[in-house]
């Protein structure tokens, strides 16, 4: 998803804030798929100083939200474009 957001932002001439990170796989129909080890990825994202994460919809009961990291969950690449303000 991060690569697609980068390409779209370049095409539109829009800069995505450097405090935003994107995690997830994009299917052929535009759906955003979950990834493995999401809690470890989120902990690393926060440790690296990111403040916001655009990610696939997850089971919220199993999700560990790092303090100071805002999570924006999306179902499709269109939702991700809106979340990244592209």
C-alpha cells in the first residue's frame, strides 16, 4: 500500500506528511489485506517516530495500540487515498 500511495501522491503532486506510514497489501480488486505480525510492526513504527499509521482493518481485540500512534483503518485503496488526503 505504501508504494501505491507514494505513486498516487507523486502523480497528483500532493506530499504525504512525513509522520504518516502505511502498512498493508493491496489485492487486485483494490482491497487492503492484513499482514502478519501487525503488533510488532506497529511497535516498530512508533519506535521510529511515526505518529499516524494507515493500515488494514484488524481485529481490535488482538490489536495492541502503541501510545502516541494514531491508527486509521481502511478497507480499500480508495479509503487509503482519502486517509492520506490524496
